[in-house]
């Protein structure tokens, strides 16, 4: 279900189009902009991979065949996406089913199989990286609760092809929707037991609980599995924070239907917002409505006895688990020892996870935690065309003024690798195209 569709032309970039009879506005697509698009997951009936992808399809009104065309870049055959409108306790949503033909594609059973498929695909590098991270987290969680390594986990319980389509399809649509930020409500968990190959397990499943550490959850005694491992890994990997619906201008809403009929509407709701300024938090600086505010935590610890070879994997792990930024700051400490201060910025719900990583991976015996506010400009992503390909430019806006801008590094890097031209030359080319396009748009 799409709301305010006059605000959404064009909603998607790339090969997708909105399924609507309205004509696109004059000039749409010449210089597409995304003004702080924020996606909110409302998990009042939990979350699963098919509910998440179904809700995004419902929101964007993308035809199944168009998403299949993008998924064809995985190089797999013998599957079809079937999406249909269904009713759940008086409310409609999109029910997504992945139909697989036996014996057409090789079986996908291990993390190695999935990562190989991603590596050999023609998907965007950013999507490959995010999908690989999500599958690795999922395999580690399954492995931890079953007492095996992530590499030895078999995905038969969660359905490898279904999971691959749910995860990659979700990342494709988020990219096409130009979502810059994702947040979520607390997750509603079910109760009872579930029969799996290993036997009877309590609900929520152990792997699901492993993935939900540090995340706000609740239960109202609903019998059955509401949050699946795939749903848990997607929500916790994508969402930067958890809480009530934040302020913003509503652009669209979509509903993904679960498989079961429950006593309440078994749906996942997604809301696409355009961020507005936090007027209380703006501090009166700059034009009203363009300085945004967000709560953050700052974690710090000083160390003078840790092997510096341990720092790179530590920083990588903190960032992979959701930290916004990680810094190592040189210090001169007591007893005239050189040391470093590890500083981590993260959203409040990630405090427990960040603390555990720091204590497990460093020599620190304690750390400091400060609550703070993050102030930032409203951002836009502008797509530009160059003789060597398309790229995005990040633009920071204060009022109607564009005060900061920079080419997207990953886009420039991909063009540089593909063409063999120096990266600095690509940066210059993209900047030149941006200013040419901007000047043309002002005429």
C-alpha cells in the first residue's frame, strides 16, 4: 500500500519503476535526489525474511519479474518469486513465496556455498559485502548454539535458497529505494516449541536469541515462531537503533504477510519517511528544519599493553557489529608509557554488544561510557552521469544551500577498477559532472 505517491516519483532508481498509472513529473530522473530517506520496521507481529521482503515489495509496488531480473545476477536458475495479496485478520499484505525447482541449481548448504555465489555474482560490490556480513552473522549464531564452527553450519533448517533471496532481495530494494537510515520498533517474540532436525527447541529459537542480544524485545504469549533467525539477522544488521516511530514526513507504507493465521494481523509493517529536523535539538543554529539530532553513546578505554597487531581486526569487528565510528587516539600514559585510547560511537541499544567485544578482544579491564547528541546536516544523494558510468554524490544541505559535497567513494572505486583509470581522476570526473548537472538544473 503506497501513500503520498505524488511525493515518490521516481521512488526507485535503476531498472525498477513504480507500478502506477500516474505519469512521472516533468524532469523526474534527470537529477534524482534522496532527502534523508529513513525506513522504519514496525515489528508488532515479529519478523521473518519473507515478511521483510514482502513488505518492501508492497511499499515500492515492484513487479515480481523486475526483482527476479536483479536476482538473476546471482547466477542461479530454477527459482521463481511468487507474491500475492492476502488478508490477515482484516488487513491486507503481500505474501512472498520462493518456488524452487529441484535439481536445477546446485544445493546451497554451507556458508562457503553462499559466499561463493555472492563473490561470483554481478551484484553491486556494496550489496555483496552487506549480504556476506549478514550470512556470516547468521552462520556464527547457528554455529554457536549447536557447538560447531560457522563454516560447518548447514542451512537446511532455514532454507538456503529462501534465505539467499530474502537477504539479497531486501538489500537490492533498500538500495533502489535510496534508504539512508533504518530503525526498528522492539521485536515481538512468540512462545512455545518448534520441531527441527535437531529435535524440539523452545521458542524463540536459540539462534534467534543469539542474534537479538542487546536489542529490545517483548512477548505477549502468542504461540508460535514470530521472529525467525533470518528476520532477526536482517533487522539487527540493518537497524541503527530501536524504539518508537521517529518524526518524519511519511512517504509510503507497506505490509508483508506471515505464513500463519494468528489471533492478530500477522503482518510486518514498513514505513518510508523523509527525515525532518529535530526542532528541539537544533539549538537554533542554522536554518530551522535542517540540523538533525540523534542520541549516541561514546565508549572509551585507555590501553598501553596490547599488541598493536590486534587493533585492525578489533576495529573491523566493532564496525561490523554496528558501531558508527571507531578511533584509536595516541596517548602518553602513566609511567611514561605510550598507549592508545579506543573510542567507539554507537546507538544506545548496542551498548551491551560493544562492551562484550571490547572486553573479549582487548586487554582493557574497564571502560567509560558517555551519553551524547549527534548533530548532522540533512543529506541528499544525487546521481550523476559521466562518460565512464554513473555515480552518486553525497550533498550536505543547510537550508536551501548545499554546503558540503563529495563523490561516493565506493562508486568511484568501482569505476576506477573497471576502467583502470586513477581513482583521483574518477573523483575529478564525478565532481565535474555534478557541477555541470547542477548548473543545467538551475537554468
